[in-house]
C-alpha cells in the first residue's frame, strides 16, 4: 500500500506530468515570469469555468480577502461579520485594515455560518458579511444575500476551500460558490482542490467597477504606470503558478468527483456509529470535500490521533481554537461559551485524508483502524 498522506500531490502530479511540465517550460522559454500570457490565459479560463465576468489573479487567498475589503472602501471601525469557526486569515485581514471583526456561531450540521446569528449581530456599523464556504460546501447564500439586501451590506465570499462547488437556488438555477456575493475570493495553496506549486489566489466579481478597482489595488494602486491614485498592495499570481493552474483546471470537476467517492466510502463505513458524526450535507449545495471532517462523541481525540499516527495514518484538527479565543484576537465582547457550536466543534472534530489519488485499499485501512480503535 502507498504511504498515506492528507493530500498526495506527487501522485496527482504524475498523472498530469506532461501538461504541467509543458506549461512550466513555456513560461521559462518566454521569460515572461510576471503578468505573462499564462496569467491572462488562466484568468480567462477561470472566468469561463466559474461563469463570472471578472477574475483578478493575486498572490494568495489572504490577499484576495484584503484587496476585496480595500476596494470596497471600508473604513476603520466598520464592522464585518464572519464565522468564529474558520482559518485565521478571514479575521486577520479585517483586523489588519483596522476594521472590527464581528464573530458569530455556525450551523452544527454543516459547520457553516448561521444566518440567524448574522441577523442578530447586525448593528448600524455593520458594512459587510464574509461567509466562509467551509471544508468544501457552500454557506446558505440565498438567505445571506437576502439579509445583505435588507441591510445594504456587502457580501465577500471566502471560497478558499470550495472552488468548483455548485449552489442551487430555490428556482433550480445554479451558480458556482464564490460568484453569488459582490466579491468572491479563493486560494490556490498547494493542498487546495485547485492548487498550484507555491502561493496563489484570485478574486471574482460580476461588478465592472469593483473589478477595475481591485485590478488597481493589486498593482500598487497604479492606474497608469508610476502614477499611484490609490493606496495599493503588490499581489500577483506569477506566470509559472498560472501555467500549473491552467494544466489543473480542466481536471477540477474530476478531482471533486474523486473526493466525493472517498467521502462516500467514509460515510458508509461510519454511518450510524454512535461515536461518529459524519459531515452534514446542505441540500442547496453539492460538496467538493476540501476536508472530510468527523465529529467525535465520547472518543478520546488525542488518543485516536496518536493511535492513527502509530498506524502511519495522518489526521488533522481543523480548527483546535475558535477565532474568538485566539490570543491575538481576544476581545472583551466575547468569552468562552458565547459560541457553543463552534467551541464544541473545536474540541471534537477530526479530519481524515481526502484527495484525488486515494485508493480503496487505503480507505479500507483508514476506516478499519478508526473503527478498531473506537470499538475496542
């Protein structure tokens, strides 16, 4: 059996090696390393895939969030609502821009932001909502957009874990996650469903003026070379990473299907077990399974992780500490117990290997050992 990894990037590379190597060679031969043809090609390819008017490539997913908030003209003290159960980058950029992060609880089934909690958190200072499409499935966007319209708020979708996910509206139409709000953001970190071999990110919008502003912000605030009308940043997707993403993008739907197959195997193995809660499914979204995350009930999580490590099975905790209890973000507005669902998840979740190259032998080995430990 092949060595188990949370994400097997090398095996994935071997399957598309010729496409990857060809793209990299073309960039090196052209020496167009920054803003070269590969970046423009990837931008257009991703626009077509997502069905969105504008894709603005940038250096990483964190920059994508920051540039979005800068382009919207949010001012220090403005409040931005987001989930306390997410990666730190979501709140990090809010704090860096001297905005006020307003944290709320999540749905216990999908782990995504709770719309009622959003409603309860809105004040006259609220200017934006950042729903996180956590672990690969969309947040309840139709309801979130309704809330945003009622209160004249911006919606920035943190789509760093759910690229390729489809959202199904009440009328049966679908849109890709990240293209429903005013702005969508994603990351191309290597372990993502669509990952490059370094850092990378992108911003999406259907708003022409916002797109124009974000293209200025990512390029030092320049409207004309060496003329800086705005405060900007230096955030670019380099051409080699764009070439890698161009090679991978046509395979993205296949990658999602392979992840779903692995998730279905886990589901069947763990279904109805009293100590294991499989990931909930939101009926208005499919799931692209950036992570497969179980909730453990009555199981010593550390002992299980140690046991799996002894079997050479990796496992991770996403996330061990909620944002409102992180040392850097401690705030007198929040205290332990304020977000019971988030805090429960942080103490009970465990994520298992899930990627495009998982084989049945590996899945059998993982599930057998988990059940063997729990049932002993």
